[in-house]
């Protein structure tokens, strides 16, 4: 480990000042794999731990349980449903970027309050193309979100309702959003980010769904039996903690990376970095200057070496790292993995991307097709087939059949 190279004069925050450690791509990826529980699986009671650090995105639907399968021994559909709907140890709600995330219920305030934009500019980032249309609504974006939260809380009181019913109620009871010009790419006249903001506002959670667009939602406090806000840290503290978790999962990284992960403004993100600046260390990664929690420097310098096979679903937390070229230096491989719609999952072999996979259930058989990036040994193929067999019950299948791109089964 190199020594600090000195500080920069003036009032620049401490997180900008000196390089503490220089590392390469392999160290970074192994560090991230270990933090994502992809080096060694957790025991069967590890669902809470697997979802706690950075949450697990549940899009496409039914992919969160596949992501858990890659991290926890012995995951079953019944066990997952019990934790989500009976024990309510896990909570599903809209969080970072307005995407549905699965997190431990006890830990949900960090993800709810922490993902809440801090100002109008950050709300504009959250609302995307709808922000311009809503500028004509006669209210600020935070004010519109507050109105939507009040309407949804009243409509959902004592009820579990489809999203569409809540959307309709919002449209009827919020005159300011009626008759707005729909931005390009929008699928409905009601601004979708308005109901997705109900997650960060701690109003609503997702309790059932066939697709996220027709999910059944409930008031979070009534679903859990207690107000989520009761255990929530203050907004600044929650945002600080969310940044720490981001860096534990995706570090070393940059303010831009955190801004993309949370869909907040650069100024908002700089404020959060400044707030925990004393906890950060500057790291050089193959010419790029980035930041990490100082407490993680030793883990980054000597990360464990991963072995074995994992089948990661589309939108797996590990695939949410913002510096995609670090995971896949090859541009064509990045294009094949991160498709705008209907993207495949990633095959990891000994911690390195080895190909992409798609799956379809047909007559109780899970048919998996693997398109490899690199030649796969007979041992690798057997390991992928074994992983597919253990995954089949989670997809409602009795067995799995793996076909490789070269035609060898």
C-alpha cells in the first residue's frame, strides 16, 4: 500500500485530496464479488444479509429470487414467499431510480429515506422526461410528490389495490397533473414517477404482482403493522448511509457513479460525499481516480479469489455497477449483456464473465441457452448444468436442460 501523496491546499473536501492505494481491475472485481456474496454462498438463513447491503432489484419480475439463489444456499420459492408475505422480513418497494427493490424490512428506512431526492434539481433527475411537462403544473416537484403521497395514503387506507386504481385516483384528485403533455417514450398520461415516488416517501409497498406495471400495492405501515418512518434516520443520515453501502458494493467509484445509481443531481451527490469525506480514501484504478471507504482498503488490496459458477439474472445487483467497461472491457460483449429490453443474464465462471444466458420454461423443463464469451471446458459446462438444475425449481420446473451456443449439450 502506498503512502498518501500529500494534501491539496485550500478548502477542498478531504475525499479529494490524496491517493492511498493503487489497484487493478482484478482486485476491484474480486472485491465487489465478495461484497455481493458471490465468492461463497451464505447459509440458508441468509436472505436478510443478502439483500441488506445494496438491495436486490426485482425487474424483470421473479428475478430477485434468482439473484438470491446465486448468493444463498438452499433458496426455495416457498421460503422466499414466506419471508416476503408471511414473516414480512423482506419488503419490496420502489427505491433507487424509482425501480422496485427487495430489502430487509428492518433496513428499509435507509433505502426509502436515503433514495429520496434532496432538492428540486434531484427530483428533476428522478422524474426524467416528465420533469419538463410537470413544470407547467403550477407546483414544484416535491409539492406534487407530497400531494400524491396524501392521495395514495387515503386511497390505500385499509385496502390493497392494483397500481392502476391508485394511479386513477391520483389523476382524479390532483387537478394540477391533468391534461399534461406526455413526454416521448411515456406509456401513460399519468407521470409514472409520481407513483414510484410513493416508495421513497414511505407510503406504499408492493405486495403482489404479475408485472410491476400491474402490481398490487398497500400502505407500508399497514402491511408491516407499524410506520416505516418510525425507525427512519434523518434524511441526511440516510443518504450518508446509502452512499456508504453503495461504496461497499460498487467501490471504488465516483460521485457520478452514485448519481447514476440513485438518479440524483451532481450537486446533491457532492453534498453527500462531502458529509462522509472523513471516511473516504482516494484510490487509483488503472489511471482513474476513485473513492472507497477507508475501512475497506485492506479488503480491496487483498480480495478473496472466487471459484465456481454463478448464473446471475438480468438486473442482478452485481450488474448494476456503473463502470460497465470494467466488468466487460469488450464493447460487443457489453452490448450483448446490457440490452435496452429483454436482456439476458450473465454467466460467471471463477469470478469472470464467461457468457450470457437466457431461460424459458417448457413443459416443466427449464431450457437454458448459454452464449459463451470464451471457450468453456468440459468441467465448466458440467458446473453450469449443475447450477441450472438447482435453479429449475425456482422457475417452476422439475429439471433443466442447458444448450451451449456451439450446439454441445
